[in-house]
């Protein structure tokens, strides 16, 4: 776990449960990891999601964690998202959470370059009893597919594919979203490396720079949430 400010961590170690002077909000008690673990598992996945997650792990299509899935479902429900684009289908874990939060006539358009992953996702949707017309599973590289999609036509875009391509996915995502639509990016704390200034590998640098760019983008109302591997969420103004 990497501190937001070193002074905060030092102070927290000496004064558990108290904010460091001048830090406004930073608190890091010794119990924080236990609280995070509790929150991650607070709402639990159902059996179909659990199976999809297992298949994803077997196939190497790393599924979103439980807390991240719960958050996706919440955001889809809050936005009453009828049309959702997902970049990175995997074996369908995140899609199942999204579909649970979307209205019953909502359509998930999901893109993945790997047809084996998509086969597993189709199986998961069927096991969950999702009507086949509610999912559009598109095979292809995201950057080939996204330019063909319509501006302002989507309520929510979820990004979880090639980390180095995130900046380009995001440019498309902002274009695709309607005003009031929700953008979500998974892995924005990237194995706790984004908050570590010493970590300078290509993927970490791309994600760190992108997070800061989006934080300062006046078209968005942003938040970076310490859920799972870090979820960036924003509403398009
Ligand atoms: C982390 S997994 C997605 C997991 C999924 N969101 C879930 O929770 O089950 C990333 C997925 O992105 C796909 N992917 C990687 N590069 C891609 C690209 N350029 N275009 C489309 N999909 C890509 C991989 O095949 C993989 O299935």
C-alpha cells in the first residue's frame, strides 16, 4: 500500500486514527487494510458471477474484483444506463455486474480482441438468463471498433483492456457518452504502482498521466476510488 503523502503515513503510524496536521483528509489507521478488505466483500457475487470469474482467471482474462463489480452495478443503476459500452469483455464478469444494474431493456455492447474470452462471456450471459438481444458482443481490436460507434449515443463506457491504449480509448469514450453519461476505468491504481513515484514502467506511467489529465479535464466530474485495483469514475458534464 502506498501513501498519498509520506508525511501522512509517518504521522498515521505514530498517531493511528488521527489526521496528519495540514493534511485535511488523509487518515491511515492500522485498521485501514482490514476496512478495505471488509468493504470489498461487503456485497457478495452470485453463483453465475463466481463461475465467470473463475473462468476468467483460468483464461488469463483477469476479471474485475468483487468490490469493483459491485461499483459497476451501482453506477449502471444510478445512471439508468440503457446503452453501455464495455472495452475488454474478458470472460464476462464485469458485463454480468453491469447487466444486473442496467434496466431490463438495456443493451451491453462489449468489445474484445480474443474470441475465446468472448465465448466464455456469452456462456456466462446465457447462464445468467440474459436475453441474447441484450448483448452485442463485438470481436476486434477496440481501436478498430470504437471509431465506427456513434457520438453521444451511450450512457456509460467501461474501460478494462490494453492499459497502454487507455488514453485513446478514453478519447473515444468521451465522444461516445451523452451529457450526464458515466465513464469508468479499471486498474487506475495499477497494482499500487501509480501512487509510487519510483514506479516508472510504461503502463504505470500511462495510467498515472491519464488519471491526472482526466482529473483536470473540465468536461468531466471525476473521482479516483480505492476499490479493487483502483477505479476512476467520472460523469460527463
Ligand atoms: C482484464 S481483461 C477484461 C476482464 C473483464 N472486464 C472482466 O471483468 O471479466 C482484458 C480483456 O481485454 C482484452 N483486450 C486486450 N487488448 C485488447 C484490444 N486492443 N482490444 C480489445 N480487447 C482487448 C483481452 O483479450 C481481455 O479479455
